[in-house]
């Protein structure tokens, strides 16, 4: 049964997950905004939990012009739907945040799977 939760409560859990990123890693995150949307965009799988939209740090070079911030999207609906209780949701949001931040650092899905985050 999906978890029922207000958008404000959900956002608070996302903030806690972001705050839990160790300072030595968080200080390396550059020009990234985290956004919560209700559902994935049209054309994406309905069960998509998160998405990194940007250029990974490993793919940037000095010749690149300043850009708009990279974006990390978390999708409230699929996250609520897949979790059985609030503890499960907190853990899944944490995993999704780590997963998408890892993409910012150029870590691909295969490596994330090896690390237990995919």
C-alpha cells in the first residue's frame, strides 16, 4: 500500500537526505539544484524515482562556458507508491539522492549497482 504524506512532509525528508551527505562530498557538488516533482515527465518510465539532468563533473572541461545549474529531480508519486511505510520511504529517498548525486560525479548505473545504490 502506498505511503500517504503531504508534499511538505516529503520535502522535509528530502532535505534530511541532502543534509546527511557528508560535508567532504557535499562541498564538491557544484551548481546543482534539487527539485521534487509529482511524477516523471512524459516519455519516462512511470516508476522512475529520480533523474540527474546535467553534465557530470568528469565530462566538464575548462573550455565550457558557465551554464545553468544541473538538476536533480526526485519524483514524489513513484517514491510514495513503491514504499510500504515511512521508514521505507526515508531509506528509498536517501538511496535515490545518493544515486543522483553520484551521477553528478560521473558514476554510472553499473558502478552504482555494484555499490548497492541502483
